[in-house]
C-alpha cells in the first residue's frame, strides 16, 4: 500500500522536482508536492498547508537553503528539513546541519532519501508526543499533589532507617510541626519511647511481606499521645533505595470512645441510661452484640446508613443474629462476611482481644470501603462485643493515589524532557536523568562521583574560565539558597556549548546542606525566537515612525499615550506636545459632539471599526480636514489602548468641493445643449448623460451607467472610437470622430 507523503520542494528546477517525485514513488510513497523558489512563496505554502517534509536545494537564483531554514525556524513549525544539492561541500553541509537542517543528500545519490524522510518524520512525531506527555504530566501531578496535601488522612514516605522523606500537611498539623521540620526527621522521634523497639519489627514485616498495617502511638509537639491506624507498603522497584509509603488515620477519638465504652460496662446501671447517647454521638456505625451474636443496640449513624441503603428492616436489625446474617451472605461479599463472623466469634471466645478487617461496600453510585473492628464490652468477652464500622474510603483512595503518584514520579523523572542532575556536598554527581544525558552527551555512569563544575560549567559563553569560587551552582551548596538563572551555558561532552536556563535548589538534611538538585533545559530555540521577535518589533516600529499617516494610541478616557512623528510634518506639533493631552482638545467645536459619540460607541463595541472625517487645528491656526479610522484594542495586552490612524485629506476635500462647484455651474449648460452630451471614465464606464442622450436611447440614468459606452456604439465603429479615445488620454489632445449609435 502506498504511503501518503506531503512534500514542499524549495527548488528552482521543475525537472529536479519530477526526478525526486519519481524516486519517492518507487520507494512506495504517494507524493503530494508543491514547488516554491522564493521566500514569499514558501511563507504562503507553510501558512496555508501542512507538510510532512521539506526538500530544499542549497542554492537558487532568488533564494538559498540557509534562508529557507531560518524562515522555517522562525515559524515555530517542526517539519523535517533536508537539503538536496548537486554541488554542496562537506564543510557547508556540516554548517547547515549545525544550523538546524536535519540531513543533506547529493542529487546524484538519493539512496538515503526515503530512509532519511522516514527517520525524521518519526523523530518529529516523538518530539510532539514528548511535549504532549509533559503537559499531561504537569496537570496530573497537580491533581495528585492536591489529593495528597488535602487528604484527611496522614500520608508520608520514609526509608528503612525511619528517615522521613515526605509528609503531607494533615500529618504535620496533627503533630503540631511544620512540614519542613519533619522532613529528614526519624519516625522513632515521634513514637513513645516504649515503642521504639517495635519499629524494627515493623520494618522486618515490611521487608518480608511488602506491606504492614496496625496501630501506633505517637507523641505530638505538646506531648499529647495520639493513636494512628496505619497501612504501609514497601517500594523497591525503580528507586535507588527502598521507600516505605504510608498512610495513617488518627483514631485517637475512636479509641477513646472504645475505651470509654468498655469502661462503662462496669457500671451496668449507668450504661442503660447513657448507652444510647454515647453511641449516637459517635460518627462510626456501631452495634452491640450479645454473647450469642444477637444485636442488642445500634447507634444513630448505623440507623442513618441503613435508611440510606434500604436496610432498615425490623427495628434496624435489633434482635436479629449478626453472625447468622454474615454466615448466610451470598455473592461477592460472602467471603468478607464469613471472615468478619469468624473474627467476632474469636473475640467472643476470648481467643483474640481485638479483631479488625477492611472490606468493600460499594453502592451503585460510589465506591466505598469500611473497616470493621471488634472489641469486648468488658474484660470478660462473654458479656458481648462492640462492632464498629468506620468509613475508610478517603484513606483507601489516598493510599491508591499515593501509590500511583510515587510510581508516576519515578517514571516521570526518567521521562522528563528537562535535564535533571543531583550533586553531593562536594559538588560530585549522584544522579543524572536520561534527558540530561541526551542534552549533555554524558551518561550517568560517566559522571557519577565526578565534579560537575569541571565537566560542564567551567567556561562562559565567550570561552573565558569560570573559577569554582565564582560558580553560581556551587554557591547553592555553600549558601543553601535556591537560585534560578535564565541565560547561561553548559559545555557538552563534544565541547560544544548549549544555551540553557536552570534552577538549582539545595538538599537540606537536619538543617545542613547535603547536596543540590539542578533542573535545566536548552533555551537555544527560545533565544532565537526572542531575537526574531525583537527584530520584528523594531521593523514595525520603524514602519510606524516613518509612516505618512498619523498613528496614535489613546486610553479609554481619550488621553493620548502615543502619537507618531509624522504629526509634526502634517500638523506642525511635536509628539511630546500632544502626548498626555485629550484627543478632542484641538478638534473643531462643531465636530466634537459626533466624534465623542463615535468614541463612546467604539468603547462599547470593541469589534467595531470606526471611521470619521473631522477638522483639526494646525499649529499655524488653520483647520485641516482629517480622515480617521479607529479600533478598540483595550483588551489586547500588547496595545491596551484605542489605535487611531489619521490621514490629512484637506486637499482632497478642496478638490471635491471645486469639482462639485464646477458640476453645479456647468450641468445646466449640458442640459441646455440640443446635442447629446455624455461623459465616461478612462475605463469606459459612463458617468453622465444629458436629457437629449437619455431620450435618444430610451433609458434611465442608472441603466445607462450600468452599460459600457462601447456597447452603445455600432460594432464596426468601436475599434476606431477606442483608438481615438486612448490617444487622447495619452496626449491630452481633443479629438473628433464619426460613429454610429445603437438605439
């Protein structure tokens, strides 16, 4: 099957274009091509059509490859640009490649043409995909960061030694510390002393199973003891060292409620009076089970949930056997229900002091998870148990988000288009991502443990040396402050220089700078675009400064902010005399009302272009008639004003007045002549007929004007009339000719 290929040929030889098209057709391409050989034609082709590749001759009578390449780069289009020439030298070809050409071939050797096109089209597609992926990543990262930071659960990561790597604001707030303070602190520091040894058991469980969950007691900044329920997982793939990802939920109040509930069983009389109030005040779904598993009491949250999910039944299940309900469960939830029943029986039998299990409880409208916990009402579990269902949906979703985010962040670091490397305290490389390898030409293995300054930042753009004491990047390690540099150079492995911008931030551990992270990207194209923009601005400023018309910009109050120098030549004022003045101050008083009304209309309807003729006082005191055209560009941040173009039409208006006066005087003369009188423009378009002519032809004035005068003349006489009229126009002489007219 033929592959479709859109080719723009920048070539002065049609024969060479046909030869290239035949070659590509033999290579399996269905070619759609267009040939241009000037800058203007190329600009139109790039603006109006899409192209897969540009094949450009190096030298042409009116154009050349380097100019074409510069123009393509200025448009910002990413189209493969391949030079095909009959006499290009190797040195010239290398110069073109350095300037941005993607490949070059000789016209007498086109064997590489099809592979080169395929390669460059693939690379262009890859560049576009990378850009789209980077934009998607930034949006995704923002979403995941919000989920983590604003989760009601506590989320953190730490290493196997317990050093905290990241922590969300919920955890920091509950502990009473700033997030920055907790970073690099050890988890043991916030555990109660008697629990320090249990941390090693927790780490062992993680290493052996990859997951650990349970309860921990932590100490806040004020010394308060809080109880957290945690679930942690261990990540070992795609990271330099194992990372523990943890989420926790503060269940202090829940535990206090459970403790209060168990303590209250010692006072059965008080329990009967207070039990319902306590249960109803708790946010969890709670029921009390007797020794046989029968439901004794449920709280308000339980009843509310039952009503929402159509589980009300007879008195919300009170009196029914909870264990039998679990044993008889069917469908997807049956396994979780049977596990819950087994755990409750174990607590009732005294085999377990505490049991919990997390299970899904999805509705048609949302995904939900709950944690079931079972504790004895009294020391003797035979008195019954408290069964509590706590909604853990937010924590579960946060766990999933954290897991995806960590995986995503790891993948992202290796897929970023921006170069990233890390340094230790001595300025030696500890990490280099693939983008940095590509931009610098070094591999991570080449640079690990090497001083980065001596490899890439030892010289300035002019080639002079940069001592280590003057290196901005090393200053970050010395001062511990983030720096951002918009324009600098790095030296690549091949000793070429890359224009870059970078941000370097210190890595701080326990208040000490232990290294730095540098993120950088190549700004060569951006610099080139900025230079192009500057030239464009200078060009258009020169046009305005030297225009014959007067160009002015006024604000919404009609005050001039700018007026072009041509105002002095046309109206006698220097620009500085008018800038800052109201635009209507020198307008003829009779023209001011209508002009101000039009100005207000322009403010109200920005899309409307306003035109108007008005009189303006010249510096010599005379009145000049100006024709202006204005457009509201207040919303355009590049203008932020109303731009007005004014032209002096005083002489034209005088000529029109004299013409009208002449017509007024001589029209009666034409109407009084007994002969036909009619006039025509040099184009042959009739514009005046006296009454004799209209009566002769039997037509109205409009009908006569719609016809060319040659249609009123006999066909055999038209040529003679045209020749005489043309000669008269050229010489200015009068002429006389006899011809026949049609009626």
